[in-house]
C-alpha cells in the first residue's frame, strides 16, 4: 500500500475521507492527507522519538520562514530544551532522489534558523550534517545522533 522505507515499522491510524487516505499526525493532533512525503515524515518522526529519544514537545512541523520576500516552510524543526532551534529536517518522497538541490534547499532555510544540524531523508536514504555556521560549512555524520548527544 505504501512504499517500504529504510526505517523501523510503525503502526498508524488511517482514515478514508472523500476518496483520500488520511493519517493521524501525533504532533499536530489531527488527520493529514497521506502523500508519499507525509508517509516519510510520519515514519521519520516516530524514528526520532522512539529510537533517537527526541521529545515530541520540542518538534514543530512546517515552520514558516521568509527568504528574499518568499515564504517557505521547514518540514520539521526541532528545538533544544532552551527553546532554540537545533535541527531542521527536509523530507522528500521515496521516489525523489536526494540531490545537491535538496541540500541547497535546506541550507537556504538554515540561513534563517542557524541550526547546528541538518537532516535530509526520502525514507530510504538519510543524511545528517553538522553545520559550522561561522565557517559556512557542513560535514556529514555517519549516523543520526541521539537527542542527548546534540
């Protein structure tokens, strides 16, 4: 029914409405239209919470930002316990290959948020980077750190 992902398997609440499949979003506390990108987001958030120890209360979905008078939304923004942005995650559908363009997109978003960590995932491939804001550079990490390590 849905693309198999390179993540643990989780169970979700689904609903059909007006010919559309919906999934219950635990963070937003409502049913959301299930697109391939949303499938990746829901599974990845569960992975961050269940495996990596990320507190759901420190996560925000589709946080707005403005760049060059254009409005954008970060797919997932995670804050530290002091309320400062810590990590941005950009999700793509499993059929979308992660490219330099994807990293350029999340790097542009980080011009606003100035976070020390970036993650890009299509549910099959996951990339995590540590960002040096002052040097304007990033380096890839071998794995996604646990929340306590950030």
